[in-house]
């Protein structure tokens, strides 16, 4: 399903957090969002997830205005993995992932065998089938993040929104998580901090002070001039032998 | 590694599903049998049989009066209060994601006290209003004020408004409780005699002595409505596990669901407090204890807490009647005296079994 963002803006107490953001994401595409802290990535993702109503412009799911769709219907199409979502409850991984079936359940449509299979499948997709019975509070940060993604996958979304999913993970978990995301058969919009990791996206959008200042393929977007202007760093972009994408070496802050 | 357990095995297979109604009935019968004069259980059953199916067992009319008019009605209301307060605790702890949330958080008991004191001591309503209706009005006023305050506090927060809304209710509840407790103290200090003050203190600690069947006609439907509302929203309650944003992103209409659930439990709490005063610890302890026993999924937790709260309060009422000869203790004293150590044991055992 296509996602269209049309001239979207959002402000809090008169201070604009997003202004005039427009872009379109094709079905199956992986779009990376990069930008310095406070540039509006999280706010944009929250608008796309329908968690906040746009105060200007419109977000379209397919050709329907997301703000006019019932929450339940949005949740059947769009899944959102927040930056930090923790719980004190004593639940296990299976129970946490099965929460993803919520948009399909109702008091009159209880848990069924079908849901069980979908949850098992989601656990398998993130490689956590073995950990299904582990208590949530015994999981490592990486395992929790994978479980959250499994929970999102259990929603069987067509569009998956991830807000800095590799934060606080060690390098091995970062890479395996990104591989996982890359292989998912859904449209993914992911906010990322690591610019080298952003290279693996199909396209990259650059956020700066609430505006989308550039969007395109990694090679066209991630230029030395762009990184100097948006991130305030001097960078060398070096060809990596045997790799499709170049690598970035950060030299110093401006 | 155990096999993956299905999340919702059929409740019919659980032995608690069958046992808990029996336990509840048993505690009702015990509540009717035990007291200053012990009445044999078969007499209790005969009284009930005479009432319900015209069995015409020959029973001493004094015994029959004690069982039916005094003890059984009292036990039924105690059970309803326990169930209602426990349900309120379950809902508030789930929605506000705060383990310390309890039914009195929203200023309800403080408001009820103020209302009761205004009627009983300051003489508002000119003798037409009963203590209960005064308490009910006070509870409603306090809840309204706290909700308004929480709403106003939540509006200024913006992005994390929904998350801060939960914290806002807790803070607003504390502010509201302080205000109404101060009003209560003010009224007592201004106009109560020492005797009146003692009486009102007794009522504030929880008092089931004046309870009759007319109260049960209110209490039973109130609890049933609350129970059904909670069960209907069980999946929504589960969805709040990772917070309001997470619930919203899984399709829960957070604001309406929260309004319905909090409104329902506030109403139930107000009904209970207006009848029997503020009974502490039930709404806090019972849900936590049940989480350890049956887990935190609400399709189990909701009924388990309701039944356990009912049994706990019926038992506490029996204890309050017999522990000091010739005197009835406020039930709130008993619930706290039992509840606090039990809670401590649960916490410690729960911590070590992790």
C-alpha cells in the first residue's frame, strides 16, 4: 500500500515541529529517515502512525485520509515500534507478541488458532521462537527490540514504522536487526541515527528543523555537502572495495 | 523448554473457574454463620431455602432474622464492595500503569467523606439527605474536579499528552484528596462534638453495621455492571501493557476506552464508599496478589480479582465482628492489618520466584 504525505505540518504551543513535509512511499520500499536530534523524525513517524492528528496537510493510506479512518483500521495496516516501550508487567515474550493481534480481536471475536499461528510466525521471523516463554524482564535490550518488532509483525501490517530501532544495541544486534528489517516483505519507514546504516535503505529522507530537506537514493542524498550542512560534520565518503555502497568516515564537528 | 502455551486456553479447563464460585458461596455462608452467636451452617442453609424456595423448614425466628436480615445482607454487600474495589484497582493499575494506583486515588473517598460530614455534622440537606447520598454527591463532586484538573494538566503537555495524562490523573487525585480531606477536617473542627467526631471517624474507616438488603440492591448491579464492562474491555486493558501510545498504535481508541473504564470504576467506588465508607487496601492488594497467582492477562485477572476481593472482604468482615468480644472493629482496620503483612509476604516471595 502506498503512503502519501501531503504538505504536513505539526506544531506545539506555536512552535513548529514539522513544516510542509511531502513525500510518497511505494509499496515494498524501505525509506530511511535521518536528521539531527530534534529534527522531527519521531513526530513525523507518530503522525504516520495516526497517533497524532496532523494540524496541517494530510497523510493518505492508499487514497484514504488517515485521520478519517478508525484507529482499529489504521492498526491493521500500519504498525509502529516506538523508541522506548517498557513494561513492569510479568508477561512473557509470547504474550507480548500476541498483543499485536489486538486490532483483529474483539470481545465477540476472541483469540483463535489462526492468531496463534500468526504469532508463532512473527516469532519465527525475528528468530525468537526459542524464547517464547521467557519472561519479559529477563530479556536483553536487543531481544526486547526484536520482540517489539515481532509484536508489530503480528499486526500483519502493510507498513511498518520503526523509530531508531538500533538504539542501545551492540553492533552485532544492530546489524542482525537491520538485516531482518531489510528482508521483511513490507513497506518500512525507519528513523536511523547511524548514517552508514542508512545506506542500506532504498531511499533516504533528510530532516532538518522540521522540514524534509532532501529525499532520494543514498548515493544522491548522502553527500559531503549535505552532511556538513545538516549534521555539522566534516566527512569523507570513501569507496568500499567489494561493496555496492561507499562508507563514511567522520572527521570532525564544524 | 516448555511448549508455547496458547494465550487463552479454554477457561472451562481451569480448576479455578469451577472452584471460585463455590469458594464465594462458601464464604457467604460462613459470613452468615459466624458471629457473636455462632449459627450452625445447616440452619443458615435452611433459612436461605425458606426464603428462596418456600421450603418451610422450622427455624427459630430470631436465628432466621439474624441470618437473613443482618448477616447475609451484610456479607453480600461486603462481597460486592470487595469485588468492586478490586476491579477498580485492576483497571486503574492497568490504565495508569502505576502499581500504586488504587480506587481512592481519584479523590473519591476524600470527596465522599466531605459529603458525609457535611450531611451528618454540618446538617446540610436539612435531614432529608441521608449520609449515603451526601457521600455519593461528595464523591461525584471530587471525581469531577479531579478529572477536570487532570484534563487541564494533560492539555498543556502536547506530544506525550496521552502518557502524561495518566500521570496527570494521579497528581490531580492527590491534589483533590488533600483539598477534600482538609474540608472534612475543617467541618469536623468547626461543628462536631467529640462524640460525632468519633462516629464519623468510625464511618470513614469503613463500617458495615448499618447495611441492609436495600443496599445490596444497589451494590449487586453496580458490581455486575463493572465486571461486565471490564471483561468486555479485557483486550483493551491488555493492550495498555506497553503504554498508551502502544495501545493506540494497536488500534485502541485510547480516550474513549479510558473514559468508559475509569468512569465505571469511579462510579462503583463511589457507590461502595457511600454505603460503607472507605475500606483501604482491598483495591491495592487484591489485584497484585491475583497477578502473581493467575498472571496479568485481564481475561483471567478481572474475574479472579473480583472473586478474590469479594472473599477477602467477607472474611475481613467476619474477623472484624469476632476479634474483639462485644465490639465491632471498623473493617478498614482489619483489611489493613491483614492486608499489609500478606502484601509484604507476596512481594518478597514474588521477588524471589522471579
